[in-house]
C-alpha cells in the first residue's frame, strides 16, 4: 500500500536563482558638531539574487565597525547591475536605499542612499576588489565619498515553485538559504562597572539560524535587541560558529554539549561599544525534545573591540529543527515567503513629549507550519518623521486563509519583540504588535498586502496605529 501511495504522489522539482553574498567596507566620514570631520567605518552586507540576467536585487544591512558610533545600523535593499569580462573581471553599479541610524550619529529622519561602483576579480566562486561609494543621509549630516574594499561569494538559491507546496521532495539537497535550525532566545547580561558608571543588567530577545557543517560543527547568524534595563535602542547582528557533541557516552543521547563564538556589530541604547565591533564566547547545552524541537542554555561573555562594553550573560533558547541530515528525501515541500514593506506609524510618542508620525522600511520572513498557520520574523527601520535610529525587531505567528478564486487572502498575526531609538518613547524596549492584512495575488508566488494594526510598548509611551503596505514573494522549500 505504501508503494502505491508513493507512486501516486506529486513530486516537486527544484528551480534555482543565482545568489551572491556581498560585503563591503567603506571608510566614511560624518560632520561632527564643532569637531570637523569624524571617521565612521561602515560594513555593508547584502544578500543579492539574480531574477534577470545581469540584474541583482536583495536585502542589505549597513553597520558601524570603526570610529565611535557603535549601534549605527541601516536596514534596506540594494539593486545592482553586473558585467562580466572574458578575463575574469567583474564590474558593478549599485544603489542601496534604507533607513536607520544610531550611535548618536546625525542621521535626521534616517533615510540613507548609497550609490556605488566596484571592480572585482573573479577567483571562481569568490570575487575581491575595490569599490567607490557615496554615503548620503539627506536629512542628516552624513555625506561621504570614499574608496572601499569589496568581497563577494556566489552561490545558488534552490527552491520549489509556490504551487508545489505540499508535494513531495525530489531532491536531498538543501533548499532556501539552507539553514537547519532556527531558534528564539532570551538573554540576561550583567554589564560590568566602568568609568564611574555602575554595573547594570540588560535583557535581550533575539533569533538565530544555523547550518550544520559536518556532524559536529555549525555556523550561522544571530540578532538581538534590548527589551529591559534602560537600554532601549540597543541591537546586535553577528555571525557565529560552534562545535557540539552528543552526551550518548553517558546515556543521554538527546543532550548535546558544545561551545561557540560570534563576531559582528552592536551598540545603541547608551551601551558604550565604541566603534561597534563585538565578540562573544560561550558554552552551550542543547536538549532535543523529539524530532523537531529543542531547548538550550548557554553562558558566556561579550566584549566590544573598542569602548568599555564588557558583560557576562546567560541565555535560554527554544528552537525548531528545519532539516535532518540523512532523512528520506520524500518529505513535503513547505511554504516560505520574503516581504519588503513600508509602514506608517501614527502619533508615535517621543521622549520630549511630542507625538509625531513616522515612516519605516522593513523586511519580513514567513514560514508556513501547516496550510494556514505560519511563523514570522520582521525588522523595520525609520526613514522619515524625525526618528532616525528608530528600529523594530519582531517575531511571532499568524493564520491566513487560502487564496480565493480571484486571488484575495486574509491574514492576522500577533508579534512581540523590541523597539527603540530615534527619540521614540519606549522605556526598556519591549513591544507587542497585532496586524490584520488583506492580500491580493496578481500572479503565482507574488502578493501585495495592505495591513492595519497597532504597536504598543510594555510600559507607558509607544502606543500607535500602524498602516503597512508590502510586496511578498513566495517559494517552496524542503523540510525532511
């Protein structure tokens, strides 16, 4: 009977897009009040896809790595045009647009525009070269032209057509971005006293995605933001790698012990991280709860490369196994969607007592868990409304209807996370947001959404209506 069922199943076939991870370092400058020009070293990381030959588009994050503006982050998107010569040289013209700020930088409303040009040599799947860029924040005092360094890594984004969600896998290869584990975490940091400033306690919430590299080693990315402790506006974004081993030798096959390190950028919320570079080291325990879920605990230390930030932390985690090495390939295809959005936040309370509208740009990631239920993670940063440096990070869940015959869909979601910066009044940083969306699909895998809802801080201050307009691109990915 099982053979007959397998023979009658629909088998999904993979498609692919070229994908490129681009990293660029720009030794920029800003105008500091009464102090002339101030150095601001920026690292730009872009995840680009090639939907049409020679044209690349995708999300981008800009963060401060050197100088004295740790916590300066900009979230946005980049579009680029590439040309390949016959002797392995690659030329590129690009434009990045985003919103954000932080670190006390003079960013105005937060809008950033960065045209760039680069010339790189292609060594195979990696290109290295030089770039020219112009960093502009039109409503602030950042306007800098500079020569920088660029590094590109090229790969493939394998996926299934959105219409094949629910069909059986036809491949054992990784699909999507290839992450095997996804987790939400909550950390408590004890920041050491320094320079006459007493010790303090800060709480963070965040998320981490990991991919295995062999049976015991993994790498990934993580992000977190402050929710308690008077550090609203603090956030961090890091790359991580670690090692773990099963405790089966002592009869605990579901327990894993290991260690990990992380390196990246962080700051804001009056946390003194200097230029913005952060490093972490920790010991890790992970306990598997069946096949698809786990909980974990880690303890370690975090330190800034410059500045006086030095803290010990403890962190709890709850996670989901997205893929299982060696599992049969005939598992179902699940839905995954990327969204870009603009939000209008009405009468956002400010620390000076005013209530002003503000606008943000954002990126959302949604993964289906069943036909109508999904989990989602989102990030938004200000581009207008005298709130440069205001950012929001959210995670949560929602329910959606299926598409009607004429392409309409309804969805509702509840999210929680952290928000702060830009003079917005949100003591501690914790927020909750509820949204309802009306979606219209004009072609398979593509949907426009209009949403209304409310974002509210845990304490007095931020409590505003939100209007959201977004575009969503849906794919299918494997989960074995």
